[in-house]
């Protein structure tokens, strides 16, 4: 709803209570209710933000947003569909509006005090604390505010109520605040050396880069990559190295790192196109030939082949191990270029799937695959043959027979 002018804050609070009450049963919001709860409370926050911002009532907006945040945390719910993430995004948006526009109505100091009270008191469930810290670290950058954040983090890290598993994360936050305070790099390095952990060293590398200590940052990023070369862990450090070499003007090493990134992410479309931009139209064919040779013994690279129009290679790879026909739906060119070969692969895939099928949803999936086979020349006859074959193999699976019945009725 849209609020009329000067609706008292008590009415907003009543609506919050009503929203949570109508979307819970005996205090619990199941997965169905939780989706509705998220939608209702996010709509409420947006409408309240529009109305209260128009009236410059930013202190009230902060108060009801925080009330929702704490209420969400204390509500027992099944938020397995990601509702909490969506809810927190709405909350962060309201916090940002208050921070950016409402200082005349509510000071940053008052806002900061509320955040610190929640974090020191552990008033929200652990994974929702991350949102509080995220906002806290990105804002409140005056020197006095930074000192307050530093002291608060020290207090939380030393508290007996703080889980030992939270300490590494808090240490990571702490050195970020030290960096914002322009603390000497030696002091930050000394703290990191005592703290240990994995992620804090990468944060230190980022700080070294901010301090323009590029050699130290490079050494740390290279160490991270050597320890965990898998792209999930190494992409961030590799990107950081590329940025450093861009800043320092070292084109050769920048390209070298981009090439490393490319081969750590075989098949990644965006990185491939980024890499390709470094070559002229006349240079690229030779480089592509080199890449093709490297890809011969690699299972990935499908998107790269598609970009370069090498659908023959994709088709060959599918036939080498026909475990799935999904690529035919992704790359329609395969059906156009190799209809007979695609037909044979689809048949093999559906036969393999029939052996794995054990419940009605699996049988429905089989039926969908048989329907696709029907689109080929001679496909209806093959679909009927396959359906009869599966029924003969599993005569007691009534659910399967029920799902495949339309294909059993096809004319021979």
C-alpha cells in the first residue's frame, strides 16, 4: 500500500506485526509461507521507504527497517529458497538511503551505534551478521568512526560469546579497518602473521595493492594461486595480478596472466573473448590453431569450439561418450549439420537414462526425450520401439508404463 502523509510510526510497526503473523503458523513460516513473507515484507519496506523518504522521516525509516531485520532473524522459518538473501538486499537498500540522504534527521553516529550494539550483542543469527558487517565496513569512514569500529571488533574478538569459527572472519574485517585508518603496513603484516588463516592473506594482498606495495602483493597472490590453483580459488588472485600489471604498465606480464586465467577456466566464454581481443584478425587463426592443439586432451572447451564454429569437434566429443543430449538443445547448429548423428546419440542417451530411472519423475523425463526423438525422420517408429523395449525390460513398473503409453500406441 501507499502511505498517506504523516502516518505515525506505530502504524508501520503494526503492519510489520501483521505481515509476520499472517505468514507464520504457530510461530513457524514453512517454505511456502516464507516466499509470501519475503514478498510482503519487501513490498512493505519499499513502500515505507518511498513514503518516509518523501517526508524526510529517515529516522523512522531506519527504525522500522531495523525492526523488520530483527523480526526476520528471530522468526523460525524454512528459507531454503533464498528468501533471506532477497530480504537482506531490501534492508541494505533502505540502510543506504538513510545513510546517504538522512543525516539531518538521523546522524551517522546514531546509525553506527545501532550496528555496533547488534554485533556486540549477537542479536541476529550468525549468517545475518554478515550483512551488518558488510554495511558497517563499507560505510562510516570518518576517523572517529573507524576507531570505534576497530575497538568494537577487538571487543567482539575477545568476547567469550564469540564462536571460535567466527574469529578468522573477524580478523579479516579487522585488518580492513586498519587499512582504512592508514595503519602502517608493518603493523598490519604483524597482525596477519599472528592470525594465520587462508582468506586473511588474500585480504592482506589487496591491502598491499592499495598501499602501492605491488611486489609484496604479487608475491602473496602468486602464493595463493600455487596453494589452490583451481579456478574457484585462483580466479580472484589472477584477476588481481592482471590489474597490477595494468597499473604498472607491464603489458607482457599482463598478457601472461590473462593466458594463465584462460587455461584455468577452459570453456569460459567471456574470458575466451577477452583473450581473443588481444589478437588481430590476421593473427588469430594461428593462435586458434595453437589452442586447438592444447584442447585435444582436454574434456572441456565446448563454448570455445562453438564460438569458432567448430561444431564438428563438438559432435565428435559427444559421440565419444554419449551420456547426455543436452548440447543439442544448446547448439541448434548440431541438429542442422548432423541430424543422423544426433538422432543416434539421442537414442543411446535415452536407453542409458531408462536404466537409471526409478520413479515417476524419471519416467516423465524419458517421455519428454522420446517426444524429441519423434521429431526426426523415422523418429516415431524408434520412439515406439524404445517404449516397447523399456516395458519389456521392466514389466512391473506401472508408473513407467503409464507415462510411456502414448508412444506404445504409435503406429508401427
